[in-house]
């Protein structure tokens, strides 16, 4: 904690924070469109492929300049996007292979160029800064450039939201509405190049894609509406940047990777705890459903046992094939709902009614399977055992009517009447 | 089809297709297609699988490159009147996990009507709500599209088309995976549109409903076999000619009685 606070005595820490927040914000928002268009790997490719642009800019300017750096990278990004699209459309090479070929070539050229520059031209550039970022080395002019890029990207997403939405969701429809889908594609590639250049200093080329896709994937788990997805993704991007930087200060480690790890951590939280689509929620829902089925089995078997004598816990355990503990616990729930009494163990009238309903569902569905779907008698029991818990009253009434109110099921057992 | 009609009458046609040829990978898909379609009618576009029905739609909508031929919509190029033309593609092309609600999708119908810097106005919102109402999906407006049944999804895409208030409608198999209630509702809607003077063309598969559904039919199998009034064109003979001698089809045509 102390390391974090003392770090902020120095202006470089503030510049690092400002740059990271802006990158997190912009990459999070832009990443939503990249992910939804299945272009995550294109994002990765573009970030790797800007290296030769940097080298060329360095040679032309004869040293480092924020603007040269920016223009070189964007040019390289666009060349990559055009090349990838060209191969995908004109050459019989698979889409992801095309991406792989183009970006490894560009990246390799960039790495060769940079090592050549630093050895022969004695330039002060370090390959490691490009690969993993050097957010602590952000200068004032870098910060201004990042700020402008961030503003431009966010404003573009806002202004072009409708064409972006339409071309991402249904490109064909967008085209029939007069949207130039190709133009939108390349414009998005341009924005992506911008974002990659800005993110280069904070997280480096290898991890840029983490800032693009991880927050977006998190947003997509948490909301079903695009504007909200974008807001969540931007927030996750910002949080990842801030906490990543803090972790880097606290543990004296590299900020870029810390941000990527932080983004993945937030994604992990969403995977488990997202409402509706989170694993915890889904497990809970499954558990609730299983419990309901157990409860319904207990009451059905209980009614049957009582008809043939008396309902006992041992009898229930035998009939439902559930452990004794589960049976007693389900009985308690049933007692609370007034469907059984525990002392003595017996069905209430309400409980009997409930059991009738289940038997009706089971036998009606069996009849339906034989009569309408032509299944044989020995195929239907397990199926009906599952569906008796799922069929609603309305649906059962319709099945009953459809079948012409049958008296007995395929096994010859009577079907209870409604109510 | 009467090619000797005077030029002055061209304006009466909603859609004119002349000498259209389309191929994919040097394989001919459409050959010498000529069509003159009048407004105010519901057309059924019929033909076996691979007859080029969807391709014809795409060619008319200028979504694919054609070898030769010319398409006029309301006497002009489709590029100039995009918002007057609406396309409802087959439902299986849609990414149902996309983070969009029913309202978001129907709202798209207004996109051609507003420029980039404009917001959607009162008239747009009215059109959206009317479309939702007309298709009976107002109560679903906040549902994500993947949470709907097939019939409900199709209603959403039709509501979007409706919101666009287009003059000419292209529907590619709108009844696939759709419940009977929705199918009937869609048909009523399409005839309402035609009665308002709009043009509706539907790619259709179920030959048993053709007579009840369409004012006119277009029979095609890579070329146009025949088109015109359903009562005149939709005969056993012509249907057999269109579908060839596939036994399953003969069985189906026999059902027509």
C-alpha cells in the first residue's frame, strides 16, 4: 500500500495512471464491436503488425517522435487489415490462417528492424518496451496524443453507433439499408489501429488484445443490450488499468501484464457470478430444479404407498431411490407447505391432490407418446418420468383435449381427471 | 409478361428485371431472367432447392455481382431508393446471442430515414411502436432476441420491415419454423400492405397454401418457367415443369387436386 502511495509523489505515476485509464476506457468500448464481429484475432494481429511501421517511422524521422510513431503504426495497421481481407477474399486460404500468415510476417519484420536499429544505428529503443509496454515512460506529448486518440475513438463510436450496430448484427440488412459495410469495416480497422498505438505504451503489443477482448467478453456476460455492454466493458477496462497499475507499484512488477491479469480476474468473476449466465447462478438454478423433482417424487410415491397401506420413510427411500437424509429433508419442506403431516407421517388432502396432478401428467404424457408419436410402451416411462415435472397445467389440458380425454394410459392404468 | 408494351408503361412496374444472368464460380445460377412486377400484389416465388430464388432476391437488391442484366425498382436504381425497399432474409442467418432487444432490432428499421448526426424523432418512435403493436410483440420489447420462440423472432424481423415503411418487400421463406397463428397473421399483414399499393414478394415452399396466399406466382428453376395470376399459372403441369420429375414433388403436386 505504501509503495503505491509514495509512487504517486512522482509525476510519471500520474501520467501512467492517466494513460492507462484512457486506454482501458477506449479499448473496452471498441473491443465490444471487435468481439461481436468475431475479429478478436484480427485485433491481436493488428497489434503485432504495427512494429514495422514504428521502424520505418524511426528511420524516416531519424529518431523517436510521438507523431511519427503514431502515423507509422496506423499505416502499418491499415496495411495489415487490407492484406488480411485481401487474402481472405481472393486467395483460397482459410480465414484464421490468413490472419496468422500476415501478422507473423509483419511482426517478424518489425522485430528484425528494431534489433537492427538498436545495433547499427545505436538508437535507444528497447524491443522489450514494445512487447510489454513501458507505461512509466509515458511523456507529456505521449499523453496528449493518447488523450486525442481516446476522444476520437469514443466520439466515433458514438456518432457511428447505428451503422456499427447494423453492420455488426446483420451486415446484409445494413447493406440493403444503404450502409457501406466495407467502408465501416475499414473505418473500424482504422479505429483499432489508433487504439493499438495508444495501448502499445501501456500494455505492449502482445497484451493489447487482452485490453480489447477481455473487458468486452465480461460486458457480454453481464448484459443483453449493446449500449450497456459497452459501458460495462469500458468500466472493466478502466478498473483493470487502475488496479493493474496499483499491483505493479505494490509488488514492483511490470504494469502491462498486471493489467492483463487484472482484466482476466474481472472476467473470471463474471464467469462465476454473472446473474443468469454465471456458473454459480446456473448451478443454483439446476439445484433448485433437482430439488423440485425430488419433492415431487416423494409426494407421488407417498400417495402410492398410502394407497397400498401406509407411507413410511423406509418405503419412500426404497421407491424414490433417494438417500434417507434427502427424503426426510424433502418431507419437512412438504410439511411446511401443508402437503403432508409428519406426526403421524401421512398425506394431507392438498398433498393427495398434488400427487394426482403428477400421476395425471405422467399418464397423459405416456398416452401422448404412444398415440401421437408412435413410441412403444417400454420406451415411454423414463421419458414421462422426466416430463411430468415440466408440463404446465394449461399444456396438460391441451394434451388431454387433443387426445380426446382418454380414460386409461397405454399400460391400462386410469388417468385421473382434472382437479 | 409482354415485352412489346410501350415504354411509357414502364413506370407502372414496381420491379423490372431484364436479361439477368448470375453465376457463382463460373456455374450459372440464373439464366436470362425477365420480370415485370406490378405494385399492389402479393407474389409467391416458387421453385425447387437450388432454383436460384434467394440469388434472384440478392441480385435485385444489388447485394451480389451479376454477369449481365438490369434491374429497375420503381423505374430507377435500387441504390437510389434503399429505404423504399426492405429485405427479410431467412431467419437462420441471425446471431441470436447478439446483445439486442426486440426494440433495438425494430428500431433498425428507422436507420435509413435518419442521417448520421440526427437522433430518432417522434415520427420514428411512433413508427416503431406501431410496428410492435401491429405484430403483437409490444410486451416483448425488452426481451433479448435469443429468448424468443421462432414465431416471435419472425414477428420481430417483420416489425422491423414494417417500421421502415418500405414500398417493396422481399421475404425469404418467412414461415419456416413459425407457428400457425403467426403464419396467418403475417399473411394478413402482407395482404394489407398490398392493398395499400405496396409490392410484396415471398419465397415460399409449401405448395399446399399457394392458392390461398398469393395473388400472383412466379415459377422458376434457374430461369423463369412462368409467372402471372395464381389461378392461371399455378397448374399441375407448370408446377411439374418447374420442379422436374422429382417423385416427392409429384406427390406434393398431386395433393393440390
